[in-house]
C-alpha cells in the first residue's frame, strides 16, 4: 500500500470542496420555503403561550390575580409557580445537572418558586387560541411582587466578590500559574498595567428564541426549537420531562443565527414543554425582542487587569491577569479569558485569577468566542502598548514573542501559520506606510489610525456520527443531526459528500437538524464544520470499502480478485492504482450487482487526522487508526488590521479599512467562510464601538433591551472588508483538516479597533464600547 496519507485533497480529488459554492439552502430561504422553528403551523389545535415577566429584579410574589385575564377571549390557561406541572428534575442538584447535561447554563428554572431573582424573570404563562389573545390577557394579569433591593453588578458596592469553586480557565486550584509571575513582573525592566472593562453584550440573532412543543402521546414529545444543537436539547428535555431520550424528538431545520445564545437550553424551552403538557395541546412560545435580553444569556459585564513585564527588547517576562465579572444568584459562569492571554505569546511566567460577584441577573453564557474575545482585548492592547513604549512596530513586537510551542502546555502546534497571516495582512493593508508615531496621521479634520491584533481560537475536542447512503441511480442522502446556524453547514457538507462520492452537489441531499439522525456536536465552539465534514468523509469511506469488497468478489468486475491495497477511489470510480483504465464506477458496480443503495456510517473525531482515514481506506477493521492522543495543541490563528478615522470634534469613530487574514486549516468553501469572518469581525467592531446593554444601577433592569437602543452596526458603519485565508494543511486535526472558523473572527477584533484609535489619537482607551463620550 502506498504510504502517502489519504488526506482529502489527494483522494478523492476535490471538485467542489474549496470552491465558493453558493448556499444550497439559499433558494429555500429567499422563497420562504425554509421552515424555522416557529413556523410549524400545521399542528392541529396549536395554541400560543406568552411569558408574563417580573418588573422588579428581586422580590417575592405575594399574589397573582388571574380573574380579569381569565375572562378575556380565547384564554385557555394561566400557569404560575402554583399550577405549572413540575419538571422531573431541576438543574440545581448535582444529579439533576448531570442528567440534563452540557446544555444547561442557567440552573434556575422560573415558575418553580415564588422568588424573583432578576428583572424580566418569567412569573406566569398565559395560553390562548391566538397570540394576540394571549398578549392581551397577559396585560390584564396582576402579579404582586414585594420588592427587595437588588444588586446590579460586580460594581455594586453591596456585591460580594469570591473565587469560583472551579477555576473557569481549567486550573485545579482556582489559579492558573506557570513560573513566578509576580516576582518576574517586579524585576522586569519594562512594566505595563492596564484595566480593561467590557460592557454586557447580548446576542441579537434575527430569529428570536422560539419553541413549539407537541406531545404526540402522554409519553412522547416533539419539540421544534431554536437550538444550536438538537442532541443536547434532546438530552436536557428528556431529563426535565422524565422521558427516555428516544421519546423526545427535537427538530431544527433552519436557524436564524445564534452566536452562542442558542447553544444552551433556556427556561422558555422547558416551560413550553411543561405548558403543552398542562393544556394538552401543541404550544408555541416565541420570545419577544425585549425578552431576548433576559431569556438566552449574555456576555457578562467584566473587568480585567493585565500586568505585563518585558525586557527592553520587548520580550515578555511575565503576564499577570485578574478578572472580575458578574454572575447570577445560582451559577458561577465566567468567560475563560485567561486561556488566550496565557497561550498567545511565549512568556515564561503567567498567572491568572478569576473573581465573581453575584447580582440579580440571569446567568451569563457563551457568546461568540467566550473568553477569547474579551481576553484578546486585554493582551492585544497590552502588546500594542509595549510596542509604542519601546518604539517597535506592533507586528515586530509580536514576532519577538512568537510562540513556537503552546506556552500553556508546552505541546507543539498541530499547525500554525500566524507569521504568514501577519505578512499577508500587512501586505494587503499597506502596513509598511504606517507612521510609527501616534496622533500624526490626518485626513482633513479626521485623525487617522492604523491598528492590528492577533487572533486565535482553539480546536475543541468533539466527535460526531454520520450516515451516507449512495443510490445506484447516482444520488446520495447524507444524514447528520447537525445544525446550520445560517452560516453554511448545509452547503459545506453537501460539497464534502459530493466529492467523496464523485457526484455533482445537486445529486446530494444533506439532511440535518433532527434527533432521529446520527448524533453530532452542537454548532458551537467552532466545532461543527470540522467534526461534521470529517464524519461524512469517513462515512463515505465506509461506502468505498463496501463497494471495494463487492467489486473484488464479483467475477464480472474489472477488479475481480484485485488486492484491496491496489485499488483506489477516484471521483466515484474504483480503479487500479497502477492502471486507471481498469476499473468501474460505483453506479455500474451497484447496478450489475442489483444493489439499490449502499449505506456507510462514520465518526468524525478531534485529533483523528488522516491516519484514521488511511486506516479506513485500507479496509482493515482491526486497525482503528492512530489518533493524535493529545500530543498537539490545536488552534487556528489570524491577524486583523483596522483603519479608523476619528472626528476630534464629535468623538465619532469610523472604521474605514479592514483586513483579516486567517489560517484555519482547510477552507471548505471560501464564500461561506468569508461571510463567517466578516460577520464575526463586524460583531467585534460592534463590541468595540457600540454594543453594550446598560443595567440600571438601582433597579438592576436593562434600560436598552431593544434594537432601537442597543446599537449594533449597520451596513453604513462598515467599509469594504478584505478577507484572505492562508492555505494550511493540518494532518492532526481531523480527517478533513478543518479547524473551524466560526469564532476566530471576533478574537482580537476589539483590540485592533482600540489600537487603531490609540494610533489616531494617542489615547489608550480600555473601556468597551469606545463611545464618543470616551473619545472626547
Ligand atoms: Mo459559539 S459562543 O460556541 O456558539
């Protein structure tokens, strides 16, 4: 057997992988055929539920007067903590949490107590025949809550700070440490200290959270839910409802964005299922836009202090990171900022500690690059300060601290193309023309600034299953219980399957978003593209093996009695490696054998690179392939370059040029990949300049929980953006060599903007968002 690895581009030849195929689901979306979770309106007898929420952030419900609401037309039920069916478990016990699984972020379930812990906490559910009837009746419902003084955030003088019981960055003792960072910092010739704050941010996908819960029998339910992963939702709901998993089906065929907000299971989904049980009808519950600010988590408000010690040549000697953030009354969620601070550059001494303070807010949660996004703001601004202080170019100072191995583990990288990202980004941007001094570049009255930052995101450990069925008539059905957030899963998996089976993409139907399909990871943590594509590729190889066996045993096949190792698969054909003429197509073989279809299954795994694919190709079932076994540190890398123009009179900042260069392993589709990168960068520029949810300090209520007052970037705020990918081959990641690019685009982004503002104005601003009042 040829010892060359069967890495994807050598076998089969990529015909559509790597091509900018337009979205295969695009037509369904623009014609309204694509069915989103709230659009399963065919269910007989479906009724509508709305949440009645608390006006106060802390207190106790003393009475609920339903009499007026009950008399309104169409009302079917009013459910409160007094009459809602009880869940089988709750997440506030260890056993309950374990049963519910990884999708539970907020362990508190509203409507299980008379206590109110956060503003807009659901306190009642009104069910009616129409949405309007339910909304109207909810307005008539009188809920009396005796208020108490809430705590608004970690900044509240009443807030008590504590170290979380488990270090969010993964350290055993609550502090991540290598070397003696404090001593190294004290002795360092160059010392820099900065405190960085990050406003609360909310995910605002176009599609709000929505659930339709349909009990098909007393012990069987189908839930249409806005979830980034149906399997996690299934597991959680089966625990909450006390049903075996196979009696809980979760469906999500299309998702209108997520950004992490739809990763966990949130109360409205569980409440919809319990409500449907109570009323004996299918129930639809859609969060309103304001409820999106108190219904699906958020990026926590936080501050980080980073101390950086370096030599006069700009080499890092010490990094000390302290973080404080707000958490809920029950949970200890904290973004893992220190991970990126500790791994991005070579630095002998590092220490990170985390503090939390409980406040009357719901549990914060994953929001695009949780930890890496705000953590990179601190380290990447600090590196920029170091460059400025020593008169070095910002890229140069980063190259002086380039990490040849992962500093946090000492492991070699599976691949790292960061130097190419810097070089290509600088070239595309014209970085060499940058004035080394701050505040000296002008365009008329505008102050012009150029900033850059490094980006990185880990390849998280994940695995998932896939099923591939090839039909003799030349089409295929590929099935994975994956999710497409709108970012291209349908398209990239269609491409992978088409190439692996030698078919045109239109001959492949990819089905996803249903728990009856093979189980895979959520579309989160930048895991889906690599995991799902690899599982489909491995499943296709299972089909190859079955067809190869068939050919070798078929006296009419040109490959009769050939050695398996002498046979290769090329574009839907089996042929001899030594003589391509000698062979036949999958379709010819199947038709002659009278086999209608051949099905293969496979698993895509983290750390299972081409060697496993090779093993599958060799058709030796006892050779399971060699996994990476944790020998490498796996990360994508990139660099962002930003130009801002600052109006010195108004304090407004416009991003006028943007370049991102990303090395994320194999890029399956440069069109959808580019959209991922510009989308994440726009989100990061929004966090840098505009986004921030404001919690009233006294009432602990959000004052801007709507899209009129919570500012996000619009097209007019964004220039043409340049995105390039470095051609990167990583043999360790997975069978497709795909690292995933969903989150790296928002890592380093806020810092690139902040560094550009520093270059324009000479002022280092460390509080996000950098609004005009801070510039002036
Ligand atoms: Mo992302 S925060 O892992 O959906």
